[in-house]
């Protein structure tokens, strides 16, 4: 949700084959990073290890990284050799701004950027990984076209009217590809709702009731309503569509940035303390770039009973939607 990947394909040589291989910067000039950290492989490792942990708790738990599709291949574009261990560790991939919203909301994504991202998304599909796309557009004609274009490519899509993802859209009046089937696997979903900002809902009860009245096959939600996590009882109410069919409910979780409004944030934390907090995101106040390969950060995210991921699992979510997967770009550009 917070940012999209750079628009230019990045050419890498044997990137990620070895855990300590050299990383090349985004300029394509072929200069290794000063500390020789392979930032892309570190993110692959993070996602893979997180997936192993989650599936040990629940074999059917879904792992869905958003953006950062470059991690799928050795070259960072669709022409590269696929990293099958990474692709096998995830159940779907999320892509923002594929057809609308890349340069400006409600504007078509420039054709070259669109084709670059589309080629990568098709590579995921070819390797058995579902693609979930979120376009940011609000005019009816563009919403309609977004759904048509995504369906043409067999992608599961959502046209978000607002980038802060704070509403259940009133248009279309019926959910695109609405159905009453039981959705038990991500491959069975025909549509989804992406709702993270609950500011339009005065109470948790109001939120749950509004969502329960919808017929989306998949809900992507935030675990927390005003700092309190949704309960297993809340999740049970959400897992049935208004028409009676079963559906999947997935929780958002940022793994490439720390957020100072989350339960884990400590009041004394600041840039440089802990050492893995690197810089505040200038575009998203309260969000901080982190050394996502650092064990201190990773222990907050997964691997123990107090971790963010364990809270998501314990609440009864069917999966986790992982954001800021493309954090590797920041480190490639700043080292």
C-alpha cells in the first residue's frame, strides 16, 4: 500500500544465487554495495522463513507478499530464471497500480511500466502463484475497465476508489464476479476487498456488521481496530459472505518498515535506536525503514508467541498480506 516498485527493469548478474553475493545498485552501473549485502536475497529469505513458521502453525495459512515482484527472478524482470524456492514459499502475490494509479490515482499506468509489471505478474501465474491486483481509480468507466483488464489476465482484482483504503466501495453496486460459492483456497477467489483504514467506522461492531453484509470472496483487513486486535469471534462472523458462501480473511502486515502506531513500538525508539531503525519514510509519517534482515526486527514479526504473525494466526486469519516487500530498493539506492 505504501509505495510501488521502480518502473525500470533492473539487470542483475546471478543475483541471489549465493547468500553473500554482491548487490548492484538501481542505476545499473554495476557497482557492488559497500557492505556486500544481497538485499533482495535477504528479503527472499525473510519471506521464506516467515512462510515456514506460519505453515508449521497452520498448513493452509496463506502467505501473500505485495509488490516486489522482482524477487521472483535472477534478473529482476520476467526474462530471468525463476527462484522456485521463493515462488513455492508463497501462495499469491499482490500488485498495486498495474493498470491505474502508478503515476497518479485514476490515471492509466504508463504503458511501459504497465507492461513491465504485467510480464512479472504473468510469470507468477505461470509458476502457479495467484495474482491479486489493486488499481486506484474511481470514475465508473475506469473501474469497469480495470476489472475487465485484470479478468482478461486471470488476475483477482480490486478497484480502490481511495488510496488510503478506508471504504467499502459503493460502485459497482454488486461485487465484480459475485458468487455464492464456498471459497476455501485462494485460487477459487474471484474478487476481494482491501480495507485497512477503519476511520469511517465508529465501532468495531459497525465494522464487522458492514463487512458481513458484503459478498467479497476475500477480505484483506488490518488486525487492529483502534489498537485492539480483532478476535477469533470477529473472524468467525467475517468468514461467511452475506449470500451464505464461505470466504477467506487475510491480515495486512508490514514487514519492510516499522510503524510507530503498532503495539510493538516503544516510546524511546528513534532512528538509530534500535540500530536496525534506519530512517523515517518521508512519504508516510510514522513509518520507518528497517534492516529487515536483522534478527531483532524479525523476532517482532515472526517466530515466537508474542510476534505479530502469531497474533494474526491466533486471531483466526487465513493468511497474511505482507507489505513493503520492495524495501530492498531503498537499501540498494542508499548504499
